[in-house]
C-alpha cells in the first residue's frame, strides 16, 4: 500500500487509545516496507 515511502517509519499506538483503537491497525503496519510498529501497553492517545 505504501511501497513508495523510502525512509524508515515509526508507527506507535496506545493499547487504550479509544479514539483510534488498536484493532483498526490490524494489517496496516505490514503495508509499510520500512516501518517499526510499537503498541504501548497502558497507554492512550
């Protein structure tokens, strides 16, 4: 989906982010070829 982004990306998500729930991110980080995805426990938005 995002193969043309050449730089490294950092995607961060809080487990308790109720405005953008972590379940909506399922499968999205894999579409970034150079991404690091971290889900923070006990964190919100």
